[in-house]
């Protein structure tokens, strides 16, 4: 188990502001129909992982969750019953059963991503054009540092923000 990384005070202050903005946004009536799905946070996270991976064998599900094959199978059962995932035999080896999202699972992912995008758009629309350019520049810096690229890409990202504003 990894230890928590201490968070600088200035970073914590920004995190607190983001969290408060999110609370206000959700209280303002954001479309959160997917929240009525009665799925646990762990199930939602797994559905998100499955959307990225496309399909996972039950063995990989067990490994990802850090549980036994039996427990992984039961976990998948709980997502299969309401129709979010399905089990399919691999075409090249029928002994291997894979788990993948159904149309309903894909719709759930789309709803979550749509809500996130709509919420961010509402928050960003509160900014003046110069503030939005500043934020775009800062996100460009973050993106560069995460990817380890040179600063040359920032100009392109900044030009796109300037053009859109």
C-alpha cells in the first residue's frame, strides 16, 4: 500500500476551491441521471476501466481488483444482472471468458463523461476571456510537464485557446 503524498497548502487551497465549485455545480441541477444507477464507487471505477480496456478476462478482473477468481466472478455477476457488462468467450480460446461493456454500460460511461464535460463548460463559462486564456495557458503547462515535452507545444495550445475565445 502506498503512503499518502503530503499536499502543499497552496495546492490544497486550489483543490478546496475546485471541490466547492463542483458542489455548487451539482446543486445547481446538473444532469446526473447516471447517479441513480445504484452502483458502488468501486463498480463505477471498474466500468470506467473496462471502457478503456474494451474487455478483460475474469483473471485480469481478479488481478485488477486484487481478489480471487471466485470473487471477481461474483463482482462481474453484480454488474451483469442489471445489464452493464456481459461475459463472452474469446474467439481464439473458448476456455477464456472475457467481460465487456454492453450498450447500457457504454451509455452509462457516455452519461458520466457528458456530465463532466457539461459541468466543466459551465464552470469555464464563468471566466472572462483573459481569465480563460490564463487557464488555458496553465493547463498547457500542466500537460507539457505530464508528457515531458518541450514548450513548443504550448504555443499551439495557446493559439487554439486564443482563437476559441
